């Protein structure tokens, strides 16, 4: 017993556990620097509850050098570590091999979550291979009696998911794992990929915490509950195992940055906090300063690949008369997949001339491109699969008879430096030559898998390579998938950032077949997302309902496609289902009747004057159930600084002609004037308390119809 006490005293004398704190006005993280590993002691809501940690960070235990697995022995370096109120960097060194690990926490905003990254630097002269280092490992002490629930959000992808917003009880034995990648092509009955984020909250009191990953590659999150423990990890996806990544001498590996925050609010309160934080920390300030953001856009995809210069000219003219602010030429303008130049037969004067025409009308001009796809075009400058310079960049070899689909080819691996350099030059050329204000990328620009052994990523396991085709697109799966996407994602970010530096006012739309790449890493390298690849009113409202729990509404683009509108009420219902965030119409509006033109012009004017300022910065509340197409659904925006907002009310196919919406965010004692835009009900004035307790009843006699109710404080 005495010997044990002496040993413990000697250990304390040798290394004193040091405490650190980093935080902002909302959150604080207390940290400890142990002799061999750091620890999160607690995550605290300022003035609220805390989540107590009880486990050290799991730092990688070994590295492979020249085929030999070398054990690592990390030691805290107090002299190299740094701390301030807004950031903490704890340094751990390994002597042989020479490695330095930095464990970083920072507060980049005065409100919202805190960020965390781990970096590992090779300070030696030998290349090495690192195993998986998770971005964040948590193990909270939680009373077994406390009732918890988890909230996570599915990606939209090809079609709106059947559930979308998951709210699930977290009881004893609960085990959950969510994954995200740039592809999100689930099979029937397969779990959807998630927007990489989850939120845990208590039933019995307003307390909870949340975390997300700022990365577009293959990542995973887990949550397990047992006894009095709630634990899990976030970071790169360890499957398929084993993960490894190359670390050259002098190079640094960084885990995907994560964010974490505590909250004393409900789902919408937490979402609104996250919206503001994403805008302040991740979004491009130049984009947010533009008073026209998000733009009202007319897109050519209603005609699919048949778009031509003549039709684009007609569409643009009518779009201008209706008040659209940008014309967007979608797929169908180019010669061939991989040859991103105008088809001279369809666009004899080129895309640049079309852009110039839009500019003369006072409109901006956007263009679709799947710029990381190779095809079989033979024109000079085409990215051709049989080009001996291009073939080594491909994720796999093609069959001799392989042909691309209409607008999909085969992905080049952007992680290959020469491929990345080509893509940087090509995207710059596309923007400059065509005088673009916006560049949309679609398809699969970030490789998920690759069977090459001579690329910077880890080689595949020859015994475990799967090659298959999905929608005419070749895919490869092997043990190196996560490392492939890691390198390709980093390169993709560099390409997007370079474009923005060269063209500060350029908008970047992230489509990827509709919502497959909707994540926080993309939010930092793009300006808005296509959120679903089915465009009917219900799909648009469902996808928006889901994604708006996580990302700023102005970033969430709904495509409005042609839909049966035998009545003007259904026409408004169609338009408004896409007017809750970024509003894009993929219809040749010349087909609309005079009455529809009049109504559309009015709705567009109303969007720009009334809705857009709220979409940009107001609080958003999900004041009804997720849309199902049958019953009622709705959303509320409210700006407390200006004391005004709107209620979107939608009636589905059911026979119920009225519905009561309970509003949120209002001042209880203030009086508010309610104006029903379509006069579906008489205008009235009620107190905030009445609207938040009894609610407001909306009556709509026709199925699949809508109204918008403006809310303004009575002075």
C-alpha cells in the first residue's frame, strides 16, 4: 500500500495534469492534458447544464514504417502547447518515429458550437502509414434514469426520404451508426446517408448537445448507450477496414474538423443557433453581403438535354419579364461528356454570348458542368478516357466498348496532383470563357473508390475489389475507399476555393444528383445546395423540412418542375412549395397562361420583397408535422429584430378544410397584424400570447392549395 502511494506521488511530481478551458458566450469545453493523452472533462452550456466526460482521447497506438508496425508512445509537451480563451492547442510528441500530434479546440464565433481538429505531423525522414484517428471520441456520464432521444436528418438525394427527420428514443442498449459520403445512392430498404450531424436531448428538461462533421468525404458517426454511459465517435469512416493513409516526411495529416455544442433549447432553437453559426463561420461573407442572395432563378432543365440557344433566348426573355434574377443553363449545352465546350449546332454563338445577353437584361447567368467526368469526345481539350495522359487519372479502366451516359462519364481521381491541376485550370476556363456568375457541379466530382495502386491514396486490397455500374456510372469499392475520398475531397476543396479567390462574386451550386453532397464541408466551399432530385411540390417541401433542421434556409434550393395545375390555387401551391429557401423554376415559362404569368410575377415580387429578407436571417420554426401530401403542413419565419414574419400554410389532398397553427418566437404582450395574402381568411390582429397558445386557424376550401400569412407588429 505504501509503495503504491509513493509511486502515485512520484507520478504526480513527474507530470501535473493541466486544465484548460475554451469557449464562447454559449458553450465551454473543459480539457485536461494527461501525460499520455488529453481528455474532454466537460461540455457546458453557459448558465446551463454540463455533459461530463470520463475517458481519455484515443490517440493512434502505432504507425507502419517499411512494413513494420511501430508502437507509439505519446508524451505531453507543455512548452509547445498553447492556450487562450478562444483556442487551445495541446501538443503530444512521439520520439521514434518522430511524430507530433496537436489536439486543437477553438471558438470561431461568439455564439454557437466549438470546433475540434487533430493534426499529426511526420517530423522524421521516413514515409509512414497511419491507422484511423477518429476526429472526436466522447463518453458522457449520464444517469440511467434520464430519458434521452436522438435526432438526425437523412439526405434528400434522388428522392425525398420516407422519414427524413428521425426522432428516436435512446434507451439502454441503444446503438446507432450514421454515414455520409459524396454519393448517397441507397438501395431499396437500405438506411439513408445522413447529413453528418446529430442532436441528443433530454425529455425531462431543456438540455442537450449536438455534433457535426465539416467534411464531404466518407465519414461516420456513432452513438451507444449502456448503464450510465453515453458514448461514441465521429470522423472518417473506418469501414471497409482496415483504414490507412500515407504520411510523407514533413507532411501533416488532419482529421476532419468537427463541431460540438450544448443547448438548452428544442430542435428548432438548436437549428436556428446552428444556422447563424454556419453563416458566420463557414459561409462566404461576400455571398451573404449580396442583398439578392438567394436569387430567384430560371433553369433550363425543364427541357432536359434538348435545350438550345434559341429556346434559352426565349426563356431568358420571359424570365426577365417575370422578375427572375438569374438564368441557369443546365445539362445539354456541351459537346460531349468530358468536353465542356458549347455544342456548336445547338449554341452557334457560344455560351459566353448567351451570358452577355443575360447581363444586358440585368440578369446573372449560371451554367451546369460535371467537370470531373471523362468521356470519349475527340475534340481538342476533351477529357478522353483513351488519352494516355488521362487514363492514369481514372478511378478504374474502362471496357473497350464503354460509352458515357448523356451527362455522366467516369470520374477522375482529383487526389492525383496532375488531375487536380487540370480540374483547376478547366473550371477556371469554364467560368472565364463563358462569363459566368454561377457554376453548378453535378454528378460525382469526388471519387469514392479507386482501384489504382499508384495514386496518393492507399492501394486497394486486390482480393477485395468490387466493380459495378449504377445508372451507367462505373463505381469501385475496396478497403481504400475512405482514403480515396479523403484525398479527393481535400483536392476538391482546393479547386472550389481557388475559383472563389479568382472570382469573388462567383456563386457555386452543389448538386451531385440532388442533395448527395449536402454537408458542412460543402457549406464552406459552396454557396447553395440542390436538396433533392425529385421536384414535385411534396418532395420539395419534405426535403426542405428535413434539411432546414441543420443548414441555413437560404442555402437550400428547391427546383420547381412542371406539375399539373388545372387551377390557379394549384399553381400557387406548386410555386410556394419551392419558395421557402432558394427558389429555382425549371420550366419554360412561355408555356404559362396570361393568368399564370400575372400570378407568377406577383409571387416573385413578393418573394424578393417579403420572403427573401426572412429566409436570409429570420428564425425558422417547423410549426406542423413533416409534409405527407395528405394533411396540412407549414413553416414559420419570424425575425425578432424587426418583429415580423410569415406563415406558409399548405393543405394536402385530405378533406379537412382548416388547420390551426401554433406560432413561435413572438413577444407575448405585443399585438400582431395578420394578413392573408390570398384572402383565404379575414385579416386580424392578435397578441403574441394568443398566437403562441391558441394559434391561428387557416381555412382553404380546395385540396392542394396554400396561403401565406404575413405577421407584423401593430405599432
